C-alpha cells in the first residue's frame, strides 16, 4: 500500500477544525492546543493556555493517573488507551473528559499528543442517575422496614404492574391465594393463572394507577387457603413533583369479622322474633285479665265490689294501650301522644257506657314521657 503524504498544512487543518480538544505537550508544558480545547477549559484564546504546565489543568483526583500514563509512554514509547479524567476549567469548575494519548519523537525530543472529548453532560447525568438510584435504594429499604413491621399484607407496584416492594405477610397471602412465590421485579398479573381473577386484579390496580384512592371488599377462593373475605385499600404513589409513579395495596383479612357479624345478625333476628312473641303474649294476657275483671264485675251482686272491679278493668285497659303504643312504635321511648290520648278516652267512654263529648287539641308531635308519669296520668283519667 502506497504511503500517504500528509503535509503540516493538512495536519493543521485537521487540528483546527476538530470538534474534540487536541493538545501537544512536552516536558510538562503545553506547546499547542486547538480552539475546541480552549472552549472546553473556558478560556478566551489559545495564548492563555500555551506555555502553562499541563498538570495545572488536571484535577487533583486525576493527576496520579495522568502522571502514570506519561511515565508509561516515556518508558514504552507507545500510546495509551481511553481513560476518564477530570479537568479544571478557568472558573474553577470540574470538567469530565475522555482522553486518549500517544507519543512521538522529533529532533531528539519526546512529545505527547492527546485527544480530549467532553463527556461532562453524560458523566453528570450518570452521577445524577447513580445518586437517584442510591436514594431510591435507601427509600426502598426504609419502605420495606415500615411495611415489614405491620401484620397486614402490603404490596407496591410501578406503573407497569411490576412489583417494587412487599412484606412477608403479603408474600404468604399471595402464596395461599394463587400458589405462586412472588419476587421483586415480577409482573403481578402474570403470576395469576385464572383469566377472570387476573382481569379483576388488573382493573383494581388500574384504578389506583389512575390516581383513585378507594377501598373494596373481595371474596376470594384460594388455591391453598379456603374462601376468605378481604378488605383491600388502594392508593397511588407519587414522586416529589407529584407525578404518579405507582400504587400500593393494603389487605386486611375480615373473614372472622364477617362471620361474627353474620352470627350477631342471626342472633338479633332470633331475639327480635322472641321479643315480638313476648309482646304478643303480654297483650293477650292483659286482654284476658281485663275480660275476666269485666265479667266478674257484671256478675257481682255487691255494687262496691263491682265498681272496684270495673276500675281495675279500666286500669288494665290503659296499661294494655300503653303497651300496644310502645311495641308498635319505632322508638320505644316516644309515642304519638295525641293518638294515644284519643284512643284512651274513647275506650274509657265506652267502658262507662255514657254519651259524653270530649274536645281536645294537642300538637301532633311525638312526646316523651317517663313511665311513672304515663301511668299516673292514666290513673287520673280513669278516676275522673
């Protein structure tokens, strides 16, 4: 292959128009630099750089690396590969660069030539990403510490339904329900084999991933666990900028509570039936007593005894009326006094067998009376 002749003029054009920084130094001082390097370092002209020590532009964290590379090139007479270094700009800020260097002899003098590529934006982005990853790791460790301390199963997923955190209670519950071991990074829907159950799980999580906070109850037939009833609370996870980045699920097993509620409901229904029966029997017994007193009063030859029996009958009737109003009322502490009074007075008039007129005006409100006051009023009515 025929060698290509490269003149100094051609090299100078390549040197000047290169987008990467180019520098030639010897005996520790810069002899030549292009405009790209000058801009990287934040200087206004090449003259500010020429003649200055090369290590003056190298950050102290990278100076040992640079010295070792120069010594290696002096010793072996060959170039060195790409390495990341930190430069110092004119304003004192740090510049991250990639440097590849070579060496050559000319006029019995060793020169070093380096190509410098600005990776400052890339490197700072990587450092920021590493910082965020470290912060996320600390946050996840704290989150795991918090959720591990509760007995309720807790799980968190990202916006793609990928599991990012869960506690031991959730791991156990998930295995009992679906027969699968869950791990961080799993796509939650893929672990559920039943299509119908999978669609329900996706819909519930999707509501939370849309920003909805809600609680629902579900009855689930587990593969290992029997039928269980759960109260599941969903909420969204947002970052510091209020961007939605995931959702959480807190599960509470309410199977025993539901069973206790059913037992209590059944017990109350039984007691209600029993109470109605008791009321019915009390009503019948009061009517029987009143009827017996009435019959005895009719057949009594002694007028005084007959009057006493009639008085007792009316008292029993007023008590029966109070009892009827109370057990038919929704609130046993209050009755419709107007309706009660009209009924009582009509009953008393019929019992006396006299044609009398009674005009009364009472507000149609439900009035609460202590028991003693009600019976005293009954006694005063029947005695008048």
